[in-house]
C-alpha cells in the first residue's frame, strides 16, 4: 500500500484535477506532500518502535494509513486531498520500516535470505502495477478507487498484525532526539522536494538548486550531530559494518536506477509510441511477471552462489536490459518488448534481494533498529532520486537526439545503463566471502 500510493495518482492526475477544478499539474502537490512526509517521518520510526513496541507502532500505522486513504477518496478539494496525503504519509513512514524491523528481529540468521526475498516483493511490484491500476481505475471506474482499494487491504493487514506481529520493545525510555529529528527532517524534505521538482515541467531550476542546497547543508549538520550525540536519532556507527555500508550505498544507487525505469516506460509507450494508458500499463506488467517467475529461484541462487558474483550478474543483466529498452521502437514486435521487460524483471528481483539480504547479513540484533531506520531513509531518498534521474536523463536526451520522441528515450535509457554499470564499482570492493555466514546458515 505504501509503495503503491507514492506514484499511483500520476496516471489519474487529469481526472482528479477536473473534479477539483484545478490544472492537472497542481495534483503533483499531493504526490509531493506524501513523499516529503514519508521522508521526514521515517527517521523517527526506529525510536518509536523501541519506545512503544513494534506491534503497537505497526498497528497504529496501518490504522492511520487506512483511515487517511478513505479520507483521500472522500476529498472534495485539492487542499483537503493534500492534507489527507500528509496523514497518509505519517502512517506510511511508520508502517514499512517498523514492519520490516519486526521481521528482522524475529528471523533467525539462517532464514534471513528467504525473509528478505519476501520483503523485497512490494518494492518491486508497486511501481510496476501503479500505472496499470491507475489507468484501469481512472478509465473504468473513478480516481477515488485508487484510495478505496486500500480499505479492505488495511483492515486485513490490521487484523493479521494484531495476531502475528510480536510486541517486542527495547525498553528505551529516552526522549526523542529532537535536534537530530529536526535537522534530518529538514534535510530529507528539502532533498526530496528538490528531486521531485526536477521531474516537473517546466523545471524551476532556482527552486531546485535552493532546495538541494538547503538539504545538503542541513544534512551535513545532521551527520555531525548524529556522530556526536549521546543518544542520536540514528546510530551512524552501523556504517562501520563493511557489508552494510557497501550494500546501503550501492543498493541505494541501484534502487534509484531501477525506480526510474517504471517512470520512463509508460511515458515511452504513451508519448512516443502513441499507446493509451491501459495498453502501456498492461505491457509494463511483463516486468512484474519476471519478478514472479524468478521468485522460487532467488533463495536457492543466493544459497548456492556468493553474494558478489550474484550481484555482478544481476547488474550485468540489468545493464543489458536497459540497453534493450533503448533499442525499442514502434516497429519492435510486441513479443520482443514483453521479453525484454520480463528479463529485466528477473534481474531486478535477484539484484534487490541480494542487496537487501547482504545489507543486514552482519548487523547484530542490538544495531537492527538504527540499521533498519538508516536503510529505510536511504531507500526513500533513492526512490525520489530515481524519478528525478529518469526525468533528467530524458531532458538530456532531447538535445542529444534532436527530438522529444523515441530518440530522447533511447539516450535516457543509455544514461541509466551507464549509471547501473557504475554500481559495480562498489560490488567489486566486497570481500570474496561477504555474507557467507548467512548463506551457510541457510544451508
């Protein structure tokens, strides 16, 4: 639910704008409000879980998110929708990180690969399903169903959480690191805003530069405070764990590139190929089919082979499929387009699962809350950067290709392929036996 709602309203923006009597571009404010609230709220999730317990915080997050979804569907004006999206973001900021923390805390190391494989699915599925679900709801029902679909899911998730999620808490009685929260929140909000504005048309570069400058400046202050604070919001000492540090940095860059692909593909199919939203959304589901098709084999692959060659192979496959996307034209047979997208989904699934498993392979139980919070924060930033990276690559492609059609998208996908290839620079620095204790335990 949290991943899906980040981007699903993009397809429905024109219909939503018409119902509110505002220009379509104004609907982007609802997306920005949601993404900024997520970015600001996530860093506090680790402290909340340690202070009040994973079950209480996770259950509360589901309730907040579900109620806010219903209120989004009932919105009668854009300001009301923006306010409810902020409320949704507060629920989402606690829901995903705390849910993952509950799983990590209760999972034996020998089962970590399998657990991470399941946790990885939502992040892979949601960006791919968002265009087709948004297209179907908008074309055949109402944009309000984009939010109403969360209601039964939220009720089911709440009931299951009450029965299954452990009430574990670390017994932390300390107060929240308000200065760290303020500095981190301002930095993340400014960075996400700047990245989001890059994807707008036209781009107001003055605002983008100002936002990114504020984000970078307060980010440096936040890092300084977190390193020196007695009880910081996030313990940056977790970055001393080599596998965690490399997987977090390289995995964030990988996530940014991967996130850009579902953003660009529907635009390519609709703007350059002339397809309708439903047609383009259905074709993009081939990526999801690849994710599902390889799922039974991801865990055996990582049990059989070391992390480093698995990651290098997934990166090589990802680069190849991005080049394949760059070569697509209106004359490309549909079966070949589906094949390229299916194979890209296969390598996405393997790469994400390997990065996410390696990230926590050597992290101790005591460090899990901080490690999980820092990982969730970096992933949220990467997701925002991904859309901005895709938009920027497309803009760079226009003058290079000399047109805003297929040629511009060809350049954009080549840029993404080069960015993914650069991720290998971190992977080759991994020790040959990185994460072997997790693989040995799983066997």
